[in-house]
C-alpha cells in the first residue's frame, strides 16, 4: 500500500487491512466450489454458532440473585413505562379533541360484539401469517414446515424486540432457539435474517404506496395540521433508514468484498460518534451475519420461484398487521366499514409506526402511542355521524394490546414461571443432596 492509499484511508475512515482482525477479514473469503459451500467455511460457521450457543447457555445458567434482581428491576421499569404511556394518552386526547376521553364502561357499552369477534379473527390471522413466514422459509430450507417451532420463533422475536430499544433483541434468541432444535447453523442464522429482509421490504413497499397517496386519502383537516406534516416527514425518513439495513445486506451478499468494506466504514463512523463502543466485535458480528445471509440468498436465487410466494406472504402479513386499527375502530366505534376508512386507518397505522420507530424505548413505547392517537383521532373525528375523536384513545390501547402488550405480559409471565420452577428445582436438589 503506498502513501496515497494510506492518506485516503485516513480521510475516509476505512481501516487499513492491517487494522482488521483476522477473524473478520477471513469471514466470507472462501469461494464456493461447484455451487457448494467449502468444508472449512461450514466448519468455521459451526464453530461460530457453537460459541454463540455456549455463551447463551452460560448466561442462562448464571441464576444468581443479582441477575434475578436486575430482571425484576427492568421488568418493573418496563411496566411503569407502559403505564405512563397509557396515562399520558388521556390528557393528550382532551387536548386534541377538546373533550374528555370516553371512559372504559362507556367504551364497552358502545362496542359491537360481532365486529369484536371480527377483530379477534384478524388478530388470529396476523399471528398465523407472521409465524407462517418462518414456516415457509424452513420448508424451503429443511423440507419441513415445523409449525410449532415457527410459532415459538415468532413469539420470541416479538417479545425480545418489545423489551429492547429499537426492537433489536429478537433475532439472536431466534437463532439460538432454532439451532437448539437441531436446525443447521447456517439455516438457523439465515431464517430470521431472510424473514426480516422480506418483511421489511414488504412494509416498505406498502408504505411507499400509502405515503404517496396520503394527501389524497386523509381528510383535509388532518393534512393542514402541523403535527401531521412533522409525522409525515419523520415517517418517510425513518422508513428509508429501516429499508437501508436490508439493502446493505443484499448488496453485501451480491458483492461480498465491497459489502464488507461498506460495513467496516459505517461501523467506523458510528464508533467515532460513540454510538458503537466495541468496534471490532460489532464488525465481526455484522460481517458474519452478512456471510450467512449471502449463502441463504444464494440458495434462494437457485430456486428463484420461492421468492414470489414469500414476498406475497410478507405483504399480506404487513397488510393484516396495519389493518388491525381499522378492525379495532369497527369494534369500538359506531362507524360504517368502508374502503376509504380502511385505507385511512391503514395509512395512519403505518405513519404512526414509522414516525416512532427510531425512538430508543422498548417497543417504541410512549411515542408510537402518541403518534397513533393523533392519526386515529384525526381520522375518526372527521367522520360524519358524530364526534368519534374521544373514543380514539381506546382504539390505540386495544390495538397496542393485541400487537405489543400481549407479547410482553405473556413473556413476563413465562419468565416468572421459569424463576419459580428454577427455585423449586434448586431446593429439591439440595434436599436430595442431603
């Protein structure tokens, strides 16, 4: 390397080859032979996955008082955050609509039982399609749908995404769970990544269409509100940044050397901004994921026809997910079901989701509740036949319950059960040892 190259590296922030750890530099370098993965590459991936599984097992086996105390503290803080988020919706509703929000009893008395069952059916359909995304990828990879494994993989992703900032905690536990169920290391790593990529693109496509039509779909009173303009702009920026991650992964899969350099450059910039602290560890993690994703993408491209059903499944799943506010409105508000209202609530749900997705709170708690309250109250308040704005708070709460709270409280219950069972087993072991 000459002096000009070194100077360019210092300016661009890209590390010189000597600065890159050997384990990072060697990931993904071995070229496939006759379309098959080399033996040393497969063994290297197996070592990486075994190390990851061992680390998870060690963390799970450290059943100390400090660990349990930390879990209880985090759980209590999360519940307080959820309670505070719901509590702030009541004064905000009054500020938006000029009226006091409807009470719980009033909401129940005005609910429609047939439409409530329709809402439950939509929630069930969403859960089925969400897990079927994993089933379809596993079927194409292993030859089996593995429905039970897919359901639990989906639940684990929802729970750990919901308790970690920016929704980044689900994939490692999904990978560990799939590997624990005797799924090969490469497939166990690739399944959550492939599902994430296709579902992100599906939501992005749906959002681009609806965001482009927002000024046609939404009422004029909503469009003129300055809060709406802010939410609209932030949602576009957030959607672009969310789409950027899978785009980089696909780019790195098609061009592995250039992709690796791009990841290193991005992590260097984030490290200088003090967003990333352990630079080499993070670099190794994402380069490894890109290598795994490259092999998964290669297998998919060999059978390109499977991409079409997977894309359709992800698109239907995203459509059902963000249609839930519409079904919730039918169940709680005395309104007529129309295509116009469905498109308005679908667009409002996507705007609320993306405008809050960059907020570093677990499950975007607080912000997504407020943004969704604004969009839903504005749409419902503009409907003829009465002022439906004050009931929008319950539309938000019920919608969030079926898409977020239910996973969080179920996960907390399971963890409490595991803590009690571990304590009982320890006491039983002590008695038997005596």
